[in-house]
C-alpha cells in the first residue's frame, strides 16, 4: 500500500458499490425489506446513508439486547403523526396473535403518514417475542400506502421468506451483497486516500473476505503504522486502531456509555459530566464507530465497538462499576423507565432502589420474561431490605397471583404479614393503610369463595376507608370472561345464595377500586334469570348492569351485560339485533383500545356464532384452546372451554370433544366453576321438564319465525351458500328458531 500524507486521507469517507445501492432501491419498491448480514458488515450504515440520500421520512427503531421496551418504542415512532393512535398501540401491547395483529395493522393504516415513509427496525434479531415475524408479515401483506418496512437483522428467522418474495411483498438482501470484491476494496480505500495495487486489493480480499469492518480497521492501523497484521483478531484491531489513539477522557467516557444501547446528550451529561458534549463532538467527527442520529437525537456506538468496551468495563474495579450502574439506574428512574432502572439497580446490588421502582411502577402488564426477572430479583433481595418495603411486596405479590405463581404468592403474603406486624416504625394510620391493602390482596387469593371474599372487602374498607393506591385495573373484574355466573357459581343448589353474597360484596369492592366491578351482581342475576327462561326480567337486569358498569367505567362488566343482551335478542329471534350488538361491542373495543378486552369480545362473538351453527365465523384464535393467548386470565378458561366444546360439537369432532372432557373438568376444578363441569354435549341435549314447559309457554306467547327481511337495511346477518340475509320477525313459523337454545 502507498500511504499518503495525513492531510490527503479521510478515514470517515463512505463508499457504497453500485450493486449495494441497486439492492437498497428495493426498500421503496416493496412493502417489506429484510436486510440480513452478521455484525460488522455495514448494513446499518449503508441503509442509513441510502435513506438519507433518498429523502425518505424514516421512523427508526433500534431494538436493545433482550428486546426490552421494544413495543413501546415502536408505537412511539408514530407519535408525531398521530399521538392518539400511537397511544392506542401502546395500550394494545405487542400483537401476539392474528386478532391483535389485525387491530395493530388497522391503527397503523389509519395514521396519516408522509409520502414514502420507511419504518426501520434495526437489530431485529433482539426481538425475542413469539409472533413477531407473523405481525411484520401481516403488516407487510396489508400493503399500507406510503409505508415501507425494513428489518435489519444478523439472522433472518422467517419461514415465509421465499413465499413473500414470490408474492412481490418482500425484498431480501443477504450477506453476500455487503461483501466487497477486490476492485471495490480498492475503490473504497482510494476514497479514503489510500491507494492499492491490484495485488494488494486481492490480498486484502483474501484476508478479510470483503468484510467492511475488518477493512476499515486494517486501514486505520496501516495509516498509523505503515503495516498491518492480518492474523490479528477484530478486538486487537479495534484496540490498536480505534481505542488506543483516543484521549484518555474519551476512552473512559466510551467505557462508561457502553452500558447503554443508545443515549442522548442529556443522558451522557447525567452519567459523565458537563464536557460530555465536547467529547461526543470529537468522537463523531473523527470516528465512524460513534454516530449521531438527528431524528431521535441519540448517539450510537457500533456494536463491535460496544462489545470491546464492555470487556474494558469488566476489567474495572467492582466499586467503579457499581457507581456507574447506580447512576444509570437513577437516570432511568428520572425518566420513569422502571424496567431498565430495575436492571441497573440489580447490577449494582441496590435492592432498596430496586424495590423503590416497584412502589412507583404499579402496572400489572408484565410478560413471562419479566415475571422471571421479578422472581430472580426478589429471591436474591435480603430479607431486611424487603422488610422495609411493604408496598413493594404488595405489588410483587399481585404479580405472582396474576401469573399463577400461587405457592410463591402465599409465601410472599405470609412474609408481608409478618413484616407489617414486626415494623415498629409504623404509626396506626400507616399500619391500617397497609393492612387494608393486604386484605384486598388476600381477597384475590380467596377467589371464588364469595363469603370469604366479601369478608376481605369489608375488612379492607374498614382499614382504608378510601380507594386502593396500590392496585390498578390490570386484571379486569371478569378476568376476560363474559359470564360472571361462570366465575362464582361453585356449589350446586346455592346459586341464589351466591348472588346474594356478590350483592353484599360488590359495594365495598367498587369503592375500593374506584368503580371496578360496578354492575357485576346485576349481570349474575341476569344470567340466573336467563337460564331459568325468564328473558324479560333478564333483559331488565342486564340493562341495569350495563348502566352501572358504564358509570363505574368497567368495560369488562359492560361487555358481560351486552353479551347477555345479545343472547336475549337471539332467543327472541332478533338476529339483526344480535349482529348490531356484536358490532357495537367491537366498536367500543376500538374506542377503548385496550387489548385486555379483545378476547372477551372474541368469546362473546364466538359463542353467538357457535349457537348459530356458523363455525366459520368464530374468531380463528378461539378454535384451538391450547393456543389461547396469555391475555385471557385463568379464571375465564372454564367458560372459554364451554364455547370451544360447542364448536367441536357442531363441527362433528366428537372424539376430540370426548378427549377434551378431562381437560375441561380439570380446569373447572381449580376454582370449582360448576358451569364448566357441564359438558357442551350434555348441555345441548339437556331439556328438563320444567325448562321445556317454560319454553313452550314463552314460545306460545311470542311465536317466532324466520322470514326474509326486505325493508330492514341494517340487518347484516352473513350470507351462506344456501341462505340469503335474514332477520327474524314474529310469525307462526318460528319453532326452529326457538330450538336454537342459548343455554350453555
């Protein structure tokens, strides 16, 4: 190589062969582009420069190791264009099934994006969430106008790459595209001021296989020393060519900032000090391994360099690392990123700080991975520290209950009770407050014994005399089940007593939770009346429940009330009303934008279409109970299984139904859900004498029939190959409609 004078070379010069640019042209020609190459192949730099020169509006999401906070960051990309829908995406949470994916796609489709918008997810391989590929495939296949998706990844784990490419949906750019040929190596070096002969370029190609990071580091070393050692590891090259030439304060600064995936100037100043900006200016000016992204206003350290710096950090004294992690934890506390704060508090061994994050962060929306972290953190937390943080243990115990860690839940409750009793620093008011919150926590453990639950609610209110400050509405009051009666009917012959117990309990619960559960007792009464064949009084009770629920802002109870109103319409033969109510529930769900209720609505519609003998219109995810989403809480499964059993029955899958019976019974036995014990087969055939006589009397008074509705334009009953749209009107020909019993 011929080494020029220093003033003649520019090691920050970028060079992209024409074939790379041509391949990247696919970004704006396809709905989805997957760029796949190992670390250090320059894929991120190439696509960033291409998009900058193309003038595209780029929404850039960098996924941190472990994927923490990916969905919140992804949804936040749309905030500047539509803050309301961006927030709705956050509330939706990651769409891990077809239904929620459709909801997310619909929200994104309705956002008014600029012309030629590119949504880029960098380090896509860090997303370790089931369903991620399916969501992005569905988003791409929806072909949203103005939107192009780019996934930059070290390894593409898509099963449908070939299929999507054949459909014209996908542009796949692989590692080979980014490997420099000898003549391209020579052109790249020439752009930086280093001139190679053909033989030198060929030798470099043999040594590096065209890997751009290796080529860059070799060039730095050669410029500095006039020679290079091709057998050097990449870390040795980084150390000699990038790290060692930096001033000492810049080296120390980079080691400190390497704990972050990306960082802002304000964040750097918080961690390092006032001269952080000056150091960053110098690094960005002279070093391609540190870059600044102007849109989100964040700095990035190249992944190869970060790994090298992490090794340097591990060589530091333990006390140095602890202080650094503590600063990082406090930074994330300041910006309310409690998950990241917990991680750094754990790293520095500050369990007081870790429990402080729990006291501030009371949401119960946590993934299975987060649950495992909680258990790990709390298992290692010293007992004397847990004894100082009663509210943190209250929140932790609730997480355990939500995720069915019942043994740990009971152990934590016992520990918490003992801690409260031993704490001599609590005055009577503070102690009563804690005891009230603890009684409310224990009420969940008593589910579904209404007498015990009612006693807990009364004690909690007596201690607190105000709403809880610990628990939010993360678990809705029906756990996702449209049926309150299925949750609380546990002893044969005592249904009226159960309803009375619920009526006794709910006034306390609604006061404790600022309205949650409003109308639950009326829904249970409506179900009781409905199953006795008293449809008119059932309609009155359901309407009372609906109004109470809306006043208390409890959508779970509102959906349960609407479900039974729908069933009543069904029994009265008003199928236009049935479809109208289903559409109304879906419309309210869209407004609420909370995925906690998505499967409640799915089960409602699934049951209705099962009663209509239309299995094809039952939401797809509900057709296999073993794929049910974690959004559906365990107490709702007995009712879900009834719907699923009915589906198997009408599809004629009798052996599968019989084979599922043991599973259905085992699920119902956990909380003694009596309705779940009644198999769909026996339910469909069951006609007691009293019930049959009541139905006959009701039919005689109402007389229903099915006849084409030619004037009702709102009737949206779906067409089938053998029927036209119908709604049911009073007529002497209606025996077959009434035979479709809504009884479960």
